[in-house]
């Protein structure tokens, strides 16, 4: 019996060693719970100051990975989000203003957007509560008409 047990244990350990290593999740995802695709921009405090980036697209009922890496290692637990539903004309935004543009972008600094040739866009605050990863759910309930921004 002991030899059979040792043989079975060796097989189990071999199978366990062959399993893929799965890294811990550490990112910011935005999930679109609406019927239309949405374009997403984010803003955050980087080591050298404020930074805004865009655009990711989350198709209907899917998610987009908008920041890769442990969120709790950033200078702040807060991220800022702006998303647009171009089909319905709605937006998820807020009163924190950062710079954006129509094409894909990475913009450093949040001041003087218009003078620097960018748009001044309202973002909503997302508190990640110092977690390593966070998911934001965009729903039609929170969608605002574009003209209120």
C-alpha cells in the first residue's frame, strides 16, 4: 500500500506542476451593460502629475481593460472615467475636468486643455478603495444626455 500511495502522490504532483500559473488580477476594467458600444477615457495621478488616456471601446455587454497593473501601487486610489455612447448620444462623466481629444491619446497635465489644442472633458471619480483591481459597471441608468456635460 505505501508504494501505491507514493506512486499516486507522485502522479498528482506531476499534474499539479503542469497546471498553468494564473497571475493575480491587478487592473481596472470598465464593463458596458448597455445595448450600444461605448468609448472610454481614463484619468489618473501618475508619478509625474496628472495623465489622461483614451480611447478604449467596450462593446455591448462586454468589458475593456483600461489600466493594467496593481491599482494600489499608484500615487492615488482614485481614477477618473469618461465614457460616451455615440449611438444614443449619452455620456458617463462628472465635474472633474481633464484633457481629451477625438483620436487615441495620452495627455500629460489637466490644465489649459483648450489652449493646448485639446478638449476640456468632465470625468467622474472612481474610488478603488486601495484594491489591486477594480471593475466599473456602466449602465443605462447612469447614462446622462450629452448636452448636460
